[in-house]
């Protein structure tokens, strides 16, 4: 039984499943779990592809450098999105002093260390999420707008069944 479980856990399809799950987790900002899956994926990949320790050291260095560069881009995008969201909520009006202080605290790098660290560690998930986020957001919008009435009817019927 253990051999079967290890055989499945050390397989290519399982690795792909972990990576897809990691992308989903990163998209929903569950970074700790995404980081865990990234580390687990790396361990499985090392065992599955029999990578040498020398190669692991080289790849880890390149991985870290790319992750750091990616975190710069990702942080800039994060800050830009927060500022745009703030302006949209306020109808494009200029920022008040209180709003400026709140925004400054919210987007300051010191307040976002866990996000930045996550972007460095799980940059492949974050990169793919950024490439596919428009599609994921479109599906979420479709569910919220088009399918919402179906889900609401199911919910309403269940609530009526509870009362009856």
C-alpha cells in the first residue's frame, strides 16, 4: 500500500496536480499553503527526475534571483492595483489626508512582507496566476452575475424545505 501511495505521489500527473493547485491557492492569496505545495512539488520533482545536489544548488540560486525580480514587478502591480481601487471607490476624487495615511500603511512594504516573501518563493504560481487571472476573474464574474440566480433559487428552495 505504501509503495502504491509513493508511486502515485512521485508521479508526473500528481506533480502537475500539485502545481495547478498551487496556482489556484496563489490566486486566492492562500500563500502559506501555496508555499508548502511549492516546496512539496520541488521535493517530488527532485525525486521524480533524479536531480543531483549540484544542479539543485544552481537551480535554487537561479530560482531565488528570478523570484526576487518577480517580487519587484508583483509588488509594483499590487501597489498600482490598490491605488486604482482606492480612486475608484472614491469616484476619482483626490485622496484625503486620512485616506492617504490609511493607504500608505496598507501598501507599505513592511506591512506586506508575507506577500513579498510568498511572491519570491512561489513565483511560478504567481507568474502563471498573473497570466491566467483575467480568465479566472471572468469565470468568477460569470458565476456572480449569470449563475447567481440559479444558486439563489437552489438556496431559497433549501431554506423553504427547512421551514416546511
